[in-house]
């Protein structure tokens, strides 16, 4: 890491690092909102607020970006059908309670005992599987652009690779940002940039927030939703452990120890309350943000906080929303899917290097997880 967790990059670099993180997490943040049918403005504000709350609870010792969760799409859709945004808010409260209970449990358990419950071979294998499964979204990013989209995605990937390898000094820290910009410029002559996004926009537009649409619900309607949220939260906890292990390996700090799993779980729980109240969605740690930290070699929490503030601003600033929305999906596919998702898997491989695969138990766990995920 060029900049460690507590470091403060110069203002110019700080803004560029933050923009790089924002671009890496933007697509999934917007996509989850669109899948669930909630307002984008509220989803952006919820994601930014979630990261800020998480950072505050973890005492600014973890550069993790928290945003809208794909893992919670099913319970969110069920909650919206059962009781609208009120049901989602109650679900977010349930998630916060479950996370806090696990936080209390893990705060009383030593890290050595944790690795007996969640061994490194399991966490590393889960991380690899998450990255590989995310790559399944690449055809969706290419969409109906066909071979042209594939070509631009590859140009974006190549630009990121060349920038990362050959550029020196400050420019070497922004390969993802540079690659995305090159992909964007190359897309313009082919008509892939949707400039209609800029039509009829205003500078500032008041967002639509979920809590402004809360309505009464009955306990009978909520009971099955509560059960669903408990089950999905327990599943999400495994992903939380994996993401923080991967980020810890990248930045060279055991995040399980500092800030500690107790604060991490409470932070993620509170983040779910924020996304439920503002955006009507669930929240989780983002592997895309983890990969962006690795590529930039900047672990500064201040960078993550500024990226979160930028995300909140997206809920108000229509021109910024329009610009990021105008980036062709094939460019995002090349940068986010091909590069960052691969980086997630490679961080899992790095963790497995600490595991003795000559031991049969570890080998079985490592080999069986990909088949279980399929």
C-alpha cells in the first residue's frame, strides 16, 4: 500500500482515488435498485449513508465500502410485496439485530477460535467462488452490443493492464479510472454513449427516500418476512467474513483484530438500517471496492469516506448521475467484471497460500465449494 489506512492522500489524489472507488461500485449499486424497482436517488443516498455509518462504528479503521446487496434481493422483493417500504425497514431492523448478536458473540471469541469455526481454507475458497460467480454477469454487461461491445470491453481491460504496469508515479495509482475513461472515449464514435441521459436534467433534484413512503403493516404479514431476513442475514455473514479477510490480506492488516469483528458486524447491521430507511434495500460489503483498493494501492479510509459522500451527492446531482449512467455497460463490463471480479478471486487464492493443502480436510473443502456453488 502506498497510502495506509490512517494516511491522508493529497487533495487531488484523494478525490481521484474516491472517484475510482465510486465508479467500481456504481454499477452494482444502481443495478440492485433497478432489479428491486426502488428509486435510484434513495438507493444512492442509502449506500453512501451505509458506508459512512459503518466507517464511524468501525472507528475509521476499515476501508470497506458498503452498498446495496444482491444477496438481499429476494427478501427485499418479498418485503415490498408484503408491506412495501415499511416491511423492508422492519427487515433491515431484523438484519441489524442479527448482525449485532453475532457481533457480541465474536467479540467474546478469540480470533484463533474463530478460525476453527471459519478456517482460512473456507474463507479463501468462498472468496474465490464469489469472484468466479460474479464473472457470470459479464455477458449481461456486454448486452446486445455483440462483438463491438466485446472489443471495447477488451480495450478497457488492456488499458487498465497497461496503465497499471507501465505508468509511473501518481498516474500508476489510477489504472481503473484511466481504463474506464479510455473505454468511454473509444465508445463515443460507435454511438454507444447514451447522451440522452443529459436531456432535460437540472443541477439539483430532491431525492425520493423510502421512509417517506412508510405505511402501516400487520404482524401477521411481517412474520414470514422476519424469518426470511434472519435466514438471509446468516448467509450474508459468511460473505462479510470473506470480504473482510480479502481486504485485510490486501492492505496488510488483520481486520478481524482491528477494528475487530464485533465492530464490523455491528457496523454492517447499522448499514442495513440505513439502506432500508433511505433506499428500501439491503446492504453488504462490496468486493468491487476491495479490488479498487488493491489496484490503487490506497487503503486510506478517508478515500472511502469521500467516495461515500460522492455517492450521497449522486442522489441530489442529476448531471453526475447522467454522466455515470451514460458510461456504456460494456466499458463497465471490461473494468468491473473482467478486472475487479478477477481481483476478488485472486485475493482468495492469496489467502489459500497460507493453507496447507497437503492436509486432506483442507483439500476437500477447497475442491468441493465450487461444485456446491454451482
